[in-house]
C-alpha cells in the first residue's frame, strides 16, 4: 500500500480505504460498484439483492460490505472474517469504528502492518491521518477489524 487516499466527503471513507489497500483509485472502485455512494436513499434502510442494508447516517447510499469483499477478491486480496478486536496485526486491515460525527454510524480506517518501527505502521484515518489504536480500543470505538492481504503474500503461510 503506497498511501492513504484523502477523504473528500462524508460517505467515501470505505472507498478511500479500499482503494488505498489495493493501490487503486477511487474511480476504479466507483466504476466496479457502479456508483459513488452519493445517491440519496429513502428511510434508514434500503434493499439490495433482497438484503436490507443500512443507509449512511446522512441518507447516502454508501457501500455494502459485499461490494468491498468482491472488489478485494477480484483484485487478488483475501479478506479475513471480521473480528471485534485487533487480530492478525502483521496484515493490513480494514477497520470500522464508531463514528464521532454520525451517532449510530461507523467510519472506516486502515491498519498499516509495516515493520514494527516503521513510521507508517499504525492506524490511519482518510480524514485525520494517524490515529491512536490503544485509544480507539480503550474508548470502545472499535467495531470490526478485517485483516486483508494480497493472496500471493500468503503462499506458504497457509
């Protein structure tokens, strides 16, 4: 992962994190999903493929976890099953935390699994830059931790 794409609006944190992990662009992710997450939806839920999906807290469509997983797998990345605590910290991860801005909402971050003393190792937010992992966990903001890695890097480890 070369860098963290800067978030430009309230609903693109997931897109920024996924594009950053895969070293692709926001437009690559938007083209794959067929939308940019900005569509307004009616009510707190909408239905896609028979599944009720919560809308972004400000009524935006946002992105479903299935769109994220399909995009990752199609690009050769293996997402692990999400946990409610940090696991497999030697892999990059998509991290979901409770939003400070939208009550009941979540915000996507990236865990960068660089070598221990590397300055880029740690938790990164597409808005604010580096974030304190211990603070996130101790304040109860951590929702899900989903390790993700390039499949070729896993050969011989499975």
